[in-house]
C-alpha cells in the first residue's frame, strides 16, 4: 500500500453486514465542480477496495465493491463495479475492486459495498485512493521447503 492521506481513506475496517448497498464511511471530494476530467493529478492513482477482516455468512452471501460518483455529494450513481464474489472465496486481503478513476467522473465519489443473496454475520472492508496497487496480501505464516 502506498502512502495514504486521511482524505483518501474511503473506508478503514468498515463493518458491513446488511444485504443491499452500504456506502463507504467517507466520500472523496475531487475539489472541483468542473471535474469533467477527473484525473486528480498527473500521477497514476488507484482506487482500492479490499477485504480487511474475515467474512462470514449464515447463507450464500456475495460481496461486491461498486465505485459511485455524484455531482452534489448526496445523490450517487454507479460508475463501475467489481465482480460479485462468493464470501467464502474472499479471504482477508482479497481485492474486490482495483481501478484507476475513469475519465469523466463527477466531483464526489465513494465505494458502495453491495451484499447479495444473504446477509453477512461478520466482515470488514477497506477502500482508499493510493498511488499504488494493493499487493501485500496476508498469507498464513510458515512454509514447507520441498
């Protein structure tokens, strides 16, 4: 994970359990009402949405991270979505969405955590803007040399 500024953290260890959409804790303000080219800077920035804490469900829940934007900071629309992933196939560290902000996004954006089929009984998620792609996936300690 690259350096994170407080304003680039959309969600850190956000607990999500309900079916449907749960908006990220924070909204990113691009700072311009004229954000027709939402490149933010000359850097290659990334929006990352990652599983922070183990997900459990009493049913066959799916999880999906959806990038949404808004002109006014209150009415949001889907811009693009990651795949709907079965909760059992999304261990800690799984990237649910990793994209560069598409050109033409409006001033404000957030992540919506979309839970389908069944509610979650546990699970937390992170979402943030960074200058790198999340690659440090947690793995069990220890290994076997053959």
